[in-house]
C-alpha cells in the first residue's frame, strides 16, 4: 500500500483543458489572445489572463511579451500578414485584371469572417497604441499596397479611371470594410449569405464607380 501511495503521489498533475503543454509558447499566447478577444473583446484582454488560461508562469509570459500592447501588436502583425497574402493570392489566382480585383473583394470578406479577432484588432482603435511598431507598420502598409497595386495596374490597362489611386483604394476599402463589420457584428440576418450577396452587389457598384468615364 505504501509503495502504491508513493508512486501515485509522484504522478504529474493533469493540466486543465486548454492549458499550455509544449511547443511554441509565443504562438500559443497569440492563439489564446485571439480566443479571449472573440469572447470578451480587446477590452477584456489582459496579459495575466492569457498566461493564467495557458497555465504558464509570469516569467515565461514576460519573456515573450512585455505588456498587453506588445501582445496586441503581435496579433495585428499576424493578421495583416495573413490578410495581405489572401488578397495577393486571390488577385494572382484569378489572372489579375477585373476578375482578380473582384476576387480580392471576396477574399477580404472571407478573411474577416474567418478571423474576426484579428480583424477587430487590425482595424480597431487599439492600433493607436501600436503605431510606433515598425514591423506592424510594414505589414499594415503591405496589405493596403496590395489593393493599391491592383488599382494602379487597372489604370495602366484602362479599366480603372485616372483618379488619385490612393483615394480610389480608400473608397474601395471603406465600402468593403463596412460590409465586413456588419457581418462579423451579426448586423445582417443570415450573415454569411446576406454578407456574401451584399458584397457581390457592392463589387458590381465599385466596378462601375471606378471605371473610366465614357
């Protein structure tokens, strides 16, 4: 009995479901931050809460992120990087041109729906505190540049009007962003279908608006 009790006492305690076990801790912290944002919003995100949810020590936690701002910036960087790749892939896979441009609009909404926590951070007021992060600025600029490059190419090919391309890009972005926010905030009935239909309608109107005047 004594030996059995002794061996049992040496067994490691089971960690709670969702706690960190091994591997890339930095990525695990970002993933937990995304889960927290999804349920509690960015306002409900704390560095200590993320660490406690994963069962990691403060020492290990602060080794990767000095504060909440650093963690939010990491979430935004990852989001913009994934977002840019989705836009560029859509543009290239559809052969660029008008079809590629329309595909970028679809990819935009799909990203927002698939990654709502990333999206809220990327385009939320929380970004103001991360404005001095050079890597984040580079990733965010790269995502906008993907849209801008497509419009400039359209101008060269004659299917986009010769207005200021930055203004054109901001116009396209504002329309698509509005639809994305309505969808992820659940403001449209049957959000997925309604959002996709509205996005298609908006794409037609955008194409008409940016086309050269006859």
